[in-house]
């Protein structure tokens, strides 16, 4: 398949479908409390991971295939060391986390989840390198296979013993399978661990801003999940995190697209001798905005019928959360895509500024709300969505001042998000009141597919970059 966006879409669709089915099955086998525990452990490990970001992805993209085998082996070695350090950090942080969230189970669950980061550190980088060379098939195949294996292990474990450890087993299995396949399917000789002072110096020069940005990025992107169990209960967090799993799927896919298609395109178009067609560039950005809007608007309309029809009553409130968090996912996705421009052009300080703003705005909003009165679940989610929109607005203004973002390029996306969301929500309310939740789910899902098909026919998939960067004999 020539179009990397189409390949990513098909693979992600399969991944979403399997994740969705396994999540429903596990929701009927386990309790919201179990989901809350695993979500807390995941949030804490995400914090450690983002605080120790070495900037491997940006390094590979900026090299533009101009790297030696030894350079890639050193990057892999650094990744191994990072994974090992994170596992040790998980052991040290476990007692503190258990005390902070009043969940003693975290003393053993957190180190177990931390083992997955150590295993991920061993994962060979070749599939990732191919992704940045606009050949994402191998990475997508490895990730999808690992996810399916992990989900199957989690379901089988839950059938045998319905406890939180079935979810832990699924996470560790996913890491193990992904690491094994990264070597087996790459078809290369095993790499050798190696590090040189020169490599470490160069990597530190580039990654220091990335590390700070990613660290602050945790507090920005995961602040709602980190604070929720402290303000509410573990079971409530299980419901909230399940809603977030559904609502944030488009964001995760969009981030993969931004890193695997859009960022490599920026690298290609910015290379010496590349002729950039600014008209095609603006067309690509508008397509991206439209599909980002469509992908995040669909959960907005499907959230309530989905949880009403297929999930146990204990998860019912997750439907409302999905609708609210989908708004946050839309603005966050556009922000993430725009920030690829900043990253590639070396504006690492803006990354730090953006992430700090995301965290501070949300923290200030929550602090003010708590000061004025008690905050419930819904108000909490709404404040998170509003803070993400405010950050997006600031990023667009900053990008416009730097000549990297056209404000009007996002307008088709905004119109699409509002229009599709209102359409799906209206149809759901009418059908659910007359025919029930299951009928509403089927009809709104079919309508979503129809709208997506029409947009593909009219707009076309983003990602055909051959016209956007053409080698020439003279630099532009």
C-alpha cells in the first residue's frame, strides 16, 4: 500500500476494534476498582517514562537516513539503560504511590507494570526507523500483533481468575511479544550494546529540552488522571479511565500519524534541494484538521449509546465522560500536530512553554473550582476540556506569529467537529428514546461510517506526500 496514512488507518482500525471488544469483555469480568488500580499504575509509569524521554524519535527523524549502524546501536543501548532505570524507579516509588492514593495494592502492581518498560527498552529500533522513512508497515504489524496477544492473555487470565493481575499479565505480554517480534521480523543481525562519549554529548544537546518538555508534558496530558483518584475514589477512576480509553483513541492514532507521516514529511520538505509547494502544504493541513475532527467527533456521539448498550451498569457514567473528553482530544490532537513544526525546527523551548501552560491552566482551574466549592466528576472533566482548548488557541497564535501555522487551515476541522458531533448526538437522543440504546448504537455507528466514507471521497486521505516535496537541483 503506497499511502502511509491509509495503512495507518487500516491498522489502527483493526487495533481499535480488538481493543474495544477486549475492553467490553474485561468490563464484564472485572470491577471498576480493578481498572482504577491498573490505571493509577499506568499513570505513574507514564510519568516516569516522560520524565526520562531521550528524544529517540526526533533524533531518528532529523537524521534523515544519514546514520550509521553504530549510531543506531548506541541509541538502542541508551534505550535499554533508560528502561532498566525506570524499572528500578518503579520499585522505589511503589510505597510512596500506595500511600498517596491510599491503595496498598500499588506496592506490588507498580513494580510489575514497571517490568514492561524494562522489556520495552530491549525492543529493536529498526521498525521505528522504517516508520520515519515513510514505511510504517513493520512497526504497525509488530504493535498490532503484540496488542492482540496481550489482550487475549488478559481475557483468558480474567476468565481463570478475575483480578487486577489479569490486566497486569496483558500489559507484560504485550511488551514481551512486541520486543521479540521487533527482532524476529526485522531480519537483521542482533545489535551489540555500545555507547561513546561523543554520542552521549550529542544526544544530550538535543534531548535536554525534549526531556524537560516531556516531563512537563506528563503533568499537562496526564494531570486529570493523576489528580482524579486523589479527589475521588479508585472505582470512580476506573470508570473515568475506561471513558478516557475510548475518547483518546483518535488522539493516539493522530499522534502516531503526526510522528510517522507528518514529521517525516516536514524533514523531507525541509531538506536542502527540496521544493515546497505551499498550496499543497495548506491543503494537507486542512485535510488533517478535517479528519482529526471526524475521528474525535465520532466518540462524542457514540459514548452514551455505547456504554448504555454494551457495558455493565457500573460503567454507565463513562458515556458522559467520553463526550466531554472527546472535545479535549480534538484540541489536543491539533495542538500535537502543530507542535511537530516547532520540534523539527529546533524550537524546543516552545515545547516546554506549551506543556507548562497546559498543566498550569488546568491546575489553576481545578484549584479555583475547589476553592469556590465542591467539584463533581462532570465539572472536573469539563475544566480539563476547557483548559486544553485554551492551550490550543495559544499555540495557533504562536505558530501564526512564527509563520508556521495558518489560522484558517483549521477552520474546516472546527466546522466538521461541531457538525458531526451535533448530528450524532441528536440522532442518538431520538433513536434511544424510541428504540433503545442498542438500536441507537447500531444506527449512530452506521451513520458515522457513512459520514467518514463521504469525507474520504470528497477530501481524500491525508498523507500523499510525493507532490509535497520534490528534489530539485537548486534549493528553494
